[in-house]
């Protein structure tokens, strides 16, 4: 299969991510760019909610349950808006003609998407390839699990690993979306997963960055195109998270994050124009929190962190007004009180989201870490100097205009979180600060590009505004009453503004691609290696071929004994046949440990044979001792490795491909 043949799956993923949410957004009163901007947030919120509701009501996961929840939520939204009709202040139309605004958005989208696609598609290779990295074993099996069980609930997805757990929470929006793509296009789990990867990375991420900048700067052509071009120029995000882990749910949550921040921009009046009424904004804030939490909870933690400057600025502004106007003790006390209440609520939620994982060691010095943020060389990678220079111009512009200081503060927060992750040793402060991200420097480094993009877009706008003003002053001195006809980048519906968007998109994408190419080339190579059968980190091509035949060689009710460290767990994702473990962790329970120890040398009536019969373990996939991770835990499965070399092993060879072998257990 080539990427042209995979296009229907990618298109379906994109439509599922935008259209249902657009319907709900319109019902909640969003119009114009705001309705488009809120649609992915709403769609992902609906997917997460439909999964949970479907799991509780035992509705099988599919398009019907997704659309049913969409219809119910849309109906409730219409009723809410009808009830509040006349009580909500209307939102004024945008200050630019729709054609200009959408030309700029489209120009930015093309610039960012092309930059990402031209790197990502060749790196993945074929649509059926998959990342042979630790976390992807879980992701692929989770998609299969949803398809097999019809349960896409985030409350129970963890039961795949712990079947006896009552509530086993694992955020499932990514996997639910991929399962829907598989159902609607008849694609296998690998093509479906890659379709979602492409739709999220090359469409949602540039779109979300552009929409955030649109909410901050208004419908101005240059900032929107710059945002799109810069969104495709960082090797750290989205590319690195597609290779490290791979952290697909994080990629989705971080791609939604700019849209969630856009809601905060509206609530705190931090943008150039009002684009949603207060009722809509509060509704979308609830949706944003749900969408982020059900995609990956540390997206909520990031939203909390970046909300601090906006909340603090609002609190200080209100307090200053009360003090200057001598409003009296009670009004001032109320402002102080809501400030303390907000801080207490923030700390409680932040503490609740902390995770007990702390194995990362410092990897950079303080000087190196600060330099990483300034130049884009995060974790020692390639420079992103176009973005760095543009971001510096953004900082100068904000200081010059005395408006938008919260953007600088958010950029500093992202930088500080990264510095803590790579510089500090384990301890209470580090755990409290970055514990929600598993103290993982990769997850935290991936937050840095967002506000570099926002600052860069503001900086480009500031530079052009300053140059235009300077030229006009010169012209006014030299002319005799004649006005210099410099074009406005905001436009008024003219063909000039639309043409400018196209030219800017081409020029900026070329510049970013050229200057940022060392880092982008390096991460492309990493992705290509991790998606390759060579060196075969998870499975070799022979092992994959053997597993592809399991639906014909193994009965549906049988369970296959596998060592999860040599890739055998992927038999479930590939064939649908059940295995003894679906991921490398958690480790085997006591019964499985006994089976994996000596089932091939046991005998009828022995406890091991009784346990194997009880668990329906009748087959073994033997992929030898080439392990994904050479941990001591990999040695816990001697009965499943090098079976032929085990003295006294009673098995029957059923199928083989190269060194990969499928055995039937005859000892019991």
C-alpha cells in the first residue's frame, strides 16, 4: 500500500476529528473562525465521552455511538442557547473580510502541513509500517482491544493489561479514533494508527497553532502564515514524540493544547478581538479539560501551568482597580479572597495529577539548558534559528507595545519546566514541579515550541508594522501631501491579501525548511529507523510474516504464550489471537510465571499443565532472545524462548518463518 491508497483513511481521521465537533460548536454559539477552531476540541471531547458512556451502557464502540452522543450533546447545547437567548452579549464580526482571514489560515496550513508531510511520510515509509518502540506495543494492542471488545472507555482500557481491575483508567481518545478509522475504512490497525498520526501531526497541530495566533493577534495575514510555517519547523514537536515512546496520546493532547489556550485567551480578554461570548467560552473550557484529560492528562497539567500568567494578571488588575478607586475594605477583601481560593484550587488539582515515577537523571548543565531553549537545541538536538530570531522579535514587540506580557510568561514557564527536567536531581521540588509528566524531559521539551511559535508570529507582525511606520514617516517628509500606498497585511478582501498569503507561505516554508534542516533531517532518520524491520527492535520481517498467519494456524479460543520482550505480544494487534501478555509491563502474575517457567517440560496432571489448561495457553511464539529492552525481567519466560534447545521440551512445530517459530504445546 502507498500513501495515495491510504488517503481515504487519513481523510476519515480528519473528518472524524473536525466535523462532529463543528456541529456541536455551532450549537454552542460559535461562528466563523471560532466554530472551526473549537471543532477538534469538541470532537475529541465527544469521542472521549462516547467511549465512557458506551462502556457504561454496553454500547459497542463505533460510528453510531459517536454520532449518538454528538446528537444528544448538540441537542442540549441548542436548549441551553435557547434558554439564554437575549441574555448573552453578541460577538461583533471579525475586522477583516472572511476571504482574507481564510486565505491567511489556508496559507499557514499549507506551509505547516507541507513541511511536516514531506518529512513524516518518507520517514514512516509505507502506511502499513509501525513504530517498533516500547509504547507502541501497547497502543497497537489497545486499538485491537477496542475493535475486539467494542469498549472504548477511558475508565476500563487498562483492563487489557489488568483484566480483574474494576476501574482501570487509561486515556483512550487516540485509540478510539484509530479504531473508528479501522472500522470505517476496513484498514488494519497499522494503517489506521498511521492515518491518525498524519491527521494529528500534519493537520491538527498547524491548524491549532494558527487558530491560537488568530485569537491573539486578530485576522492579520502575516502572523497566521508565520504560525503555520513555524509549526512545521520544530524537530522536537511533533516529530520527536512520534519517535520517543512513541507518545501518541501526548501528541494528540499537545496538538489540542493551543485550542484550549485559545479558550483562556477569550475568557481573560487577552486577544485583539472578542470571538466568543462568555457562555460559549465557559462551555468550551469544560469541553477542553475533558478532551485533554481523556487524550493524555498531562495536557491538562500544561493548560494549568500556562493559565497562571492569565489568572495572575486578571487578579492583579482587579486588585489594582479596587485599590486605586478606594473601593473599601470589602471589595478589596473579596478580590484577595478569590485569589487565595484560585491558588488553593490550583495546588489541589496540580497535586492530584502528580505521578509516582522518578527515574530520570540530569542530562544537561544549566548553561546548556538555557541555550537549548534560546536556540531550539533541546536535549542537544539541531538549532531552530528562524524561530528563535522571530521569538526574540516577539519579545521586543510585546515590550514595545506593552501588551501581551502573559505570552512571554508562558514561554518562560515552558522553558523553566524543561530546565528543571534536564538540570535538577530527583527530589521533592522536581517531583512537585514536573511529576505530572513522569519527569520526562522529552514530554517537557515538546512544550517549548508552542510559545516560540506564538512569539515568532507576534514578532513578525511587530517587525512589519514597525517597518511600515518607518517608511510612511520617510514618505511623509519627502512628499507634498501625497500618501505612500503601502498595503495593509490585514487586508480588506482584496486579491493582494490573498496573494500575499500564498507568497508568504511559500517563502517562509522554504526558509524554515532550509535553516532548520539539520535537526529535521536527524529526527527523520530516527523515525525511519524506528519504523524499520532493521534492526527489528520489536519484530523482524520474518516474525511479522509468521504472526500474520496466526488467524489461520491458531484456533480463536486459544492463547499464545509469548515473551513480551521479544515482540510476541504484537501477535494480538496483528492477528487478533490472544496472548499471555499484551505489553512489557506489568510483569507476569504468579500463574503466568509458573507457566512461562516450564510448561514445555511439564506433564499431564502437574500444576503447570493445570494452569496452562485453565488459561487456554496451548501455543508458543518463539522469537529467540533478541529483546526490545535487555532487562532482567526478560529472563522470566524460559519456556517461551529457544524452545527447540530446551532439554525434554514436548512441543510440535506448527509454522515457521526464518528463525521465528510457532509451537503447539504437547507436554500437557
